[in-house]
C-alpha cells in the first residue's frame, strides 16, 4: 500500500515539475518578446530622431533661401 502511495506521489511530483518547466518556458518567451518590443521602441526612437534632424535641416535651408 505504501509503495502505491509513493508511486502516486512520485507521479504528482513529475507532473508538477513538468508544469514548472512549461511555466519557465513561457516566462522566457515573454521575456524575449519584451526584448523585441524594446528593440522596436529603440528603432522607432532612432527614426524619430532622424526625422527631427531632417526637419531641422529643411528649416535651415528655408532660412538660407
């Protein structure tokens, strides 16, 4: 009887361990998505700076003319 209980407990432990691994994978995937999103924000920020520079250059050219 005790052996059966040990087997059941062992199986539960394996299932719980597998769930933790899946949860860990989800956390890693979410972390990777956040990094990608952060990169997109940086790229968009760089584009905004470039656009701002173009506006300044165009404005200066108008003043010179």
